[in-house]
């Protein structure tokens, strides 16, 4: 007789596998937890994250993670998962938005702070009334960046003969 695994046990095993980078095993455990208890927002969110990372099913993953975050809107971990799903598909702006939302709930969350820092910060366009990709903004931005780097270089000391 085989012992049945609880949803919470499956979820915890999935988290362990995810932390070790074993995404396929993590997805299998998250799927089991979600099937046992479909009403639990955490299980739904992590199942969505697993689908994004392993099966590359963006729409389904996004649907699961968003519904979980709507239901448990005070849980920063669910916003982190939403951000990770967006990052998995290259949507950095959306990921940044969800990381900031999670950090509003838990400002001391180190994992989200690290992830947000890893995304980097863009400077404001030089001419804010023009789009960022406008050729004038791009040219001025390059000029300012190069000029700023030149100012940061140490000036050579005059040598005495």
C-alpha cells in the first residue's frame, strides 16, 4: 500500500528542487500539490512558475500566477513568482513592476531586492518629451554617457623633467 503525499509535502519538495535548480522535478511536485488542493494560491502560483520555466507555457503560467496574486494580494512571494514568469520570457519592465509591488508589501525581502538590482536601472531619457528610442534622445544619451565616462577618468599628472 502506497502512502499518499499531502499537498503541503509536495509543495515543500517542489520548493527544495526549485532552489537546487531542478526545475522539472519542482514542476512535478508543484503540479501534484495543485491537483490535490486547487484552491491554494501558493500552490497555484508555484505551479504556474514551474509551467513557465519548464514547459514555456506563458499564457497558462501567467493566468495561474495572476489569479493567485489577486486572491492573496498581501503575499509578496506571489508577486515574486509573477516577476519570475515575466523574466523567463524577457519582459523586464513587467517583472520590475511586480518586484516593486512585492517590495511594497515586504521591503526587507532580500531575494526580490537582489532580483530588482539585477535588472538594472535605466536613466530617464535626456529629452523627456520625446520617446526613449527617438534618434535625438539616443544620440544625446550616448554623448552624455561618453562625456561622463571621460570626466571620471583620472587626469594624468604632469611629469617634471
